[in-house]
C-alpha cells in the first residue's frame, strides 16, 4: 500500500498572485513541537518576516501543537510553494531540526466565501481540540479582524 508522495500534492496546480489561500502544514510524524512556546514563537516570527519581505499577507493563523493553519494572501513576488517552503525551512533551521512534514495542503479561497467566518473557524481550532475553554487562553493565533 503506497502513500501518495507529498511532492505530488501540488502537481497540476498553479499559484495566483493576490489570491487568498488557507494553508495547512503538519509536523513530521505529528510530533507536538509547538507545545514548546519558544518553538511556536519562532514559527510565528517566520510568518511575520515573510510578510515584512512582501511574500504573503497574513490574515489569520493558528499554530496547533502539531500543525499550522495559515490564512494568507499571496503577494505578487512568488508562487505559493516557495513562500510556504520559505517559512517552513526558515523555522526548521532556527529551531535546529527537521520539524515539518514534506508538502502542505492548500485551499484557494473562493471570492464568495466569508473570510471573517473562515478566520473564526481557523482560530477556533484550539477550542474544538479541547486545548482551552476560551480562545483568549490560547497563545498562538491571530487574525486581522478579531
């Protein structure tokens, strides 16, 4: 039983500048690296640096113990894979080990989708997972609307 290779996840797809994407990236073997606050803040810093460099505009994110949900707008500088890859590789280098599983899942947000509703869904992950009772008690999330 062969699993599909992660690099094939992007086969036949293209990036669209200005498009909003919901990215999901998972840690290697689903190890909960981001229970460690320093490692979690490292990933958040890398997303912010990607924004400062003009690669992507972060609309919302939540960093769960073993995965990241990132709602972002792709800027005109690069394609989606290199942008996500840059954040993953930069954070792995700074943390000092291979923390990310290869590849990522992306959902190109349709124009008719309610972005605020989608952002609320993204940042409510810790509530649904039972990690906290109130979203304000979870430290690794943000949204431009909330």
